[in-house]
């Protein structure tokens, strides 16, 4: 218990501490009749019956450091949807990565920049930002002539994770 509370009170540097919760089978309801307005000495009145419009699943996380709430709803409630929710990347990190690429390309002094150079810059930014995004982009962007080339990329990512298992990405 102390370890968990310690994360909230004194998180490690550059750590993202989230309190995550999920609610499944949230019902979308609508009353069959409108709520009748209040009157002097008369409380609001509403019908007891309603029309059910299906269910949804809500996943939410609180970023303890900033107080930001991240929330997503999904039609189904399976591990697949929960993993999709966990893969949501902070938009600020993406914006900073894109801004960094633009600054580097602008400061190069070149009037024309090849799409290959831009692709390499994106690949490097993804490598630092998100391991899965990096592998997905590399698998499409890079021209792998042999499966060994792709395995080399996967080995680099695995080595990075082994060196720093708590790193972002």
C-alpha cells in the first residue's frame, strides 16, 4: 500500500501516474415522457419508465500530476478495448515531437527536403515516443528486403525496453 500511495505523493521524475477505472454496461436511457416542470409547492415529476438505447463501456484515467482526465467510450468491454484505451498517447507529446521535426528541418537551411529525410525524422521521433508506433511505422516505411532486417528493428526495441522497462512508449 505504501508503494502505491508513494507513487501519488512523490512520483519518479518523468513518470506518468494514472488512476485508471472502467465502468461496463453503462445504460443510455431516455424517459418516455418529458419531465414535468416545477410549480409552487409541487416537485418536478417524471415517469418511472424509460426507453433503453443500448449500453456502452467507459474507460477513464486521471493524470495525477496535471489533473487531466482522459476518457473514452467503446461499444464493447473486452481486453482489446481496454488496451486501445491504454494506447492513447498524450497529444502534447505528439505535438512536441512534430514541432521538433519541423524545427530541425527548417534549421537545416535546405530549400528542398526529401520525403526520405522527413520519414527518417518521423521514425526517430517515434522511436523515442512510442515503441509500438515505431514498429508499425517502420514496418510500412522501411523497405525490408529480408525478414532479418525487420527482426533487427524488433531487437532494438526489445533491448531498449530491457535497459529501461519503466520508460515511456
